[in-house]
């Protein structure tokens, strides 16, 4: 028995018992709807339903735009040719990087009548696995491993192999849809013959035409979080943004307005390469990713303040005053968020004008304040402090 820790909007941790290997859909959030008011983008295709349902169950609104899907085995002739090459080469070492890839590899070999030959060859190799899930798949296939990465990365496995020496040896590597060319080159430069097999390849899925809408939502500041569960999905998003002429605008939005979250370091790498700082859970699992996103939003993007006009709560882009939802346009919402963050202190006209990118326009700032007051149940919540600026009446 283990526990999940969920943060409430007040920052308090609530521990909930969870059985080991509990399906994702069965893990209930301790808070009823900790993601209420937040819009989260999902780019995954495989297991996307699990992720979306878990987020929606916690109150989030989800914008789903699958970036890539895995090609059907029947159409992947390269997989079978690579498998036959590995069987003929009888490698000295084999690296298994993912559980899904290992299972799919064996299933594909079976479907083409070479499954027994593959298992016979792999049973004679020294098997190394990238993590516990890959180890489970290897052992489920009746094979044994001799080493596991301490941090679930291919780089660490390669470090282990280079330490013991690979010169003159044949190394088979089961890739995971996103080739880490640096690690393969390290093996080759150390004298190994490297063979690769990619049990799943990425192709555009039905619904990939939704990516432009996702990019526009991110650039427009409508998204709170954008999640990724595969590195190729990041590359697909970058490619689409380039085609739209919005790549730099997207990167700037993800750097300043939208939180990016990746399920693990491999998925995160192209985000890091673009100069972003994604959330990455300590355990590279979808459930851990959801918990991390929930905690991050609860701790950093929920504002509450007791005012003379009532209790004000801002969750993402959802404003509630005394429990009633108030709709605000983007500019008045940004202004209110800043005033809430000040907690009743005065914010100067200059700082608010800069925040709203109004380039010092007094008239534009006054118009934004007027629109905010008109949208609120009690416009006097926003108080003018003569010759100084604005504040909330607390």
C-alpha cells in the first residue's frame, strides 16, 4: 500500500491510500476539483483517454490535440527487417528501453512467425533495461536482465556498458520512438557494432489538424498547462508552429504564460533544448505527472483575498466572487490578477501599463480599468488612489 499526496488550493497536503498498480482512472483526488478553472492542453495519442479523464475528474477543462500516433504493426515492414537482422547477428548485448516497446516487439515478431527465434537469440544475450517497467516486460517474456539504469535513462545504461567495455561487441538497442543518437554514437565510438529496432514509429493521427488550435490557444494566453508524454509530440508541435509562422511566439508563450509539463527526461529534452523549463515528476509515470501539475497549479496559480466587496478567488482564468462566477476578458483578467497578487497594496499606473503592454498609454489603462469595474458585481472593488495607481478594497 502506498499513498498519493494531493495539494489543496490552500497548499495543504492530503495523503490518500492507493493500492500498488492501481489503474490511473481509479486514483481519486483527495480534493473534489483541485483543477477547477484551469485549461490544460494534452498532446498525447496513446493513453490520452486516461490522462484526459483524470484531468477532467479533477475539474480541469481539457483541449486535446493529438500530435502523433504509433503506426500499426502490419504497416511497419522496417520493424520486421530490423528484427531479422538482429536475429541473424546474434548480438552480445541488448538494451530494452520501454515496456511497451518490448511487448510490441515480441508481439510483432510472433505475428510474422519469428517470435521464437527472437526469444532464443535474446535469451543468449546480456539484457540491460532502462527501468522497472522495461524489466517487467523482459521478465514477462521469459527473459532475464543483468543490469538496470539507476535513473531510468539510456545514457546511464550506456555509461554502464562503456565502463565494462564494448569494443568488438554487437549491441542491439530497442528504441522508443525517439532516437537518442548521442547514446548510439557513444557506443559506436567505443568500438561496438550497434543494431537498432524501433517497435513503434510515429505518424500523424486523425485529429492532428487540431494542433493549430492548440498553438493559437497557447499563444493567446488561454492555456494554463501544456502536457507532453512523448518527445516526438514536442517535435511535431514545433514543426506545426513553424508552418504557421508562430514558432517564436509559441516559445515565448510557453516561457512566460503557459506551464509545460513532461512525463520524463526523454520527453523533456526537446523542451529543454528550446530554452524552456518543464515540470518533470520524480517518477516518470502519468499519475505522477498529473499530481505534479495539480500541486503546481494549486500552489502557484490560485489567488484568494477577502475584500470589502466579498471573497474573491481566482483559479486560472476562472474568477469567483462570493462563489459566483464572473466572466472577464483577457486584459481585465490580467489586471485583476495583478491587483490580487498585491493583496490590497497599491500598484502604480506605470507598472500596470507595462504589465498590460500598453506602452504608457494612460487612456488605454483607464479603459481597461473601466471594463474591469463594469464586469464586476461591485465596481468599487477596484479603488483609484489619486496620483499613485490602483488597489483592491480590502
